[in-house]
């Protein structure tokens, strides 16, 4: 049952991740800044996912892959929220 809930969370978090990587080119001024933003988000997500998978995947009955994927997606949720709020602004680039 917990794995089903975690799978749902992972799916929603990955949707937020896709939204971020889709919106970033519209909000970042140069290709170099875009590359840095994506590398930072992905590296942070992978590091966080690895730590969470090692902690919760080993200590609980949760699926390690789902923990890893959900953690990568959860790193992108704050960026998705910021980009969503910025999409309301009048002065678009």
C-alpha cells in the first residue's frame, strides 16, 4: 500500500520535474545559465535521491527505485512552484 502511495508521489513529482525543464528555457537568459541550472537541479536530485534511497529503501519495505525517483522529483517541486508563480507575471520574456 505504501509503495502505491509512493508511486503516486513519484509520478506527481516527475510531472513537476518535466514542467521545470520545459519552462526553464523560457526563463533563463543564456544557454550557459540554462545548462548550469539543469546540472544543479539534476545533481542535487540524484544526491538527494541516493541518500533517501539508502535511508528509507534499506530501513523500510519501500521500493528503493520509487524512493529514488520520488526524491529526484521532489527536488524539482520548489523550482516548479517558483516558475508557476512567475508565469502569472505580466512582463514575460
